[in-house]
């Protein structure tokens, strides 16, 4: 509240005699107005000072809270303003930094030269530029800093200096290095998981091959043992012939050793052995064509042959009691990897058997169809199982998702199959069939 003017209580002096009272009152009134105005101006000035102090405190709190380092320099590069982050980084106080040339904080001459170049560039845009430098921290270590440099202007729009705002990149680079190491470890783990799944597919394939090879190899072994016995009997008879024994003794020996029966049986033995060996060679050749799950060679692949081989190996290996309804369809050739496509089909057939086996009292069954429409090969596989739960339809191809008991599945088979089909430019869908059971649809572009 303004204080009363002390002039109002001053009586007129003798020198003021002759001035009437009204004039004197006017003078006092004017002096009161001037004094009131002075008091009002003083109040406004105090308010302005308080606002200025609040603004300074606000700016100081902003500079203190900044995690990025800041240096406001004049045209010569001398620091006029800084913040706590820069003081903490370089291990110097605000008073020590003020007046210091910013380039003195750099770790090498090249960083200092880059800062001087920015300061000496007169045509720098308002948006500024960036410069990478290395500063020396409080421990004398080199710290990479990415500075954003913008011109500082006065009231007339003239450049009076530069503002450098930078972020120390050491922590970011360390975090990036750790992220890259984690990514490499994740890729290695993914490769190991993929390899495990491929080995599981190859294991099913080998199980089928073992059953398939059993018959021709057993046949060949039986014939070889018979040929060994025949060889010994022929050796005895030829020894008697070369010894020029009497004809009667040779005839008796010939009858005893059943040489005539042996000679008559030799052609069929040789034919059977050759047939078994050829059958074994065919199986091995088929294994070479279709079991190379790691090979990336692309070529023409007959989908009918892939389906037939997948059904054959699964039935021979792990699903002998599997009623598969399949007839080769029209010529359906695609461009891709025979081994990878066989892995997909074997996985789908095996999953169909596992699902259909859940129904007690019924023979597991699978219906396979293959058709060619509008430049695509569409293969459908419908099993006689309980189908897929509605909540699982959206997750069926997710990695590690499986409805099988622990130890029975990795949850990677369908995920890997989905990826292989995508790499071949195709599509793989899962749904429930109207007649019951799950149906998987594989679509691949024709070659």
C-alpha cells in the first residue's frame, strides 16, 4: 500500500507568503500524484524483477535437467553459457568453462578443426548442421559427441554466435554393441532351432528309409548267402574234375552236390540279387533327391512326386497304420527346392497322422488333393482328427506354439514350413473342414 506523501504535512514557509492557499494546494496535489506514480512504478519494477528471477530460475532448471550437453559460444568460439551435463562430462565447473574456447575441450586436432569450420561458416542455415567430434571426459577418455549446431541471433537478426547441443554417443554405442551381440546370439539360436527341426524331419525320413531298405537288403543278403554255399559246392566239384577222377566218381559227386539244381538256380539268384541291388540304388537316389533339407538349389519340382514320397516316408517311418487317400493329379511342376518342399509335405502329413491318432477306435485317415488352377498348384490335406480350436487358428503358425504334449513337438514345424512356402512365393492356410478334422491348403505358383 503506498505510503502518504510527507509533503502534504509541510506548512508553507515564510518565503511562500503572498501565494494563495489554492495555489499551494495545487502544488501539493501535483506532488502527491508524482509520488503515487513513483510508488506504482516501484511496484511494477519489483513485479518485473520477480518475473525475471522466475524466468532465470526456469531457464536454469531446464539447463540443469538437460541430459544433452550444451555450449552457447560467441563468434570466436568462446563459451558464454553451458549446462550441468557438459560440466559433468568434462569435469570442469561452469566458471571454468565460461570464456574457454570450445575447441579446447576436444580430444584431437581433427575434432577441433571441425568445430572451427562450423564457426567460420557464415551462410549456416537456421536449421543448423551436425558435426561429430570427440571430447575428453573427466577421466581423460575420448567420448564421441554428436553436436547439433545452430546459429544464435540478436534482436536485429544478426548472428552473434553458435549454440552447440550434443549427445554423448558412448552409451549409445555400447548399447548398440550389446544389441548387436544379442541379435547375433538370437540368430545363432534360431539357426540351431531350425537345424534341430530339420534333423527331426531328417530323422523321420531316415526311419522310413530304414524300413524301405530292409526288404531289398534282406533279399540280397539271402541270395548272397545261397551263392556262397553254391560257390563252395562248385569249388569241390571243379577240384574233382581237375583231378581227373573217374567218371563214375564225378557223377556221384555231381549228384551229391546237386550241381544240376545249382546251375538251374543260379540265373534266378543273380536276377533277384540284381533286382534287390537296383531297388536299393533307387531308394538311395530318391533319398539324395529329396532329403537334402539344407540345400538351396532351385529347380523344377514335380509336386505329385513330392506328395507321394512324403506319404511313403511317413508311413514307412512312424505311421504304418495310416489310411491315406491319395491319387496323383495333373502335371504340377513348381520352381523350388525339392528337399525343402518335401520337408513341408512330410511335416503336414506327420501332423495329420498325429491329429487323427487322437481319436480312439478309428483308423487315422488323410485325404490329399492336388489341382492346378489359374497358374497355381493347390494341395489340400484333410485329416480325420478333432480339428483345430478356434482360439488356436490365429496362432497355429507362430514359432514354438504347439498343442502336442511336452516332449512330442517343438512348435517349430509349421512355423518353418510357413517360412519355406513364403520363400517359394506361395501360401499356407489352416482351417477346419465342414465334414470334421483340420484342413491345410498349400498353394504354390506353377513353374
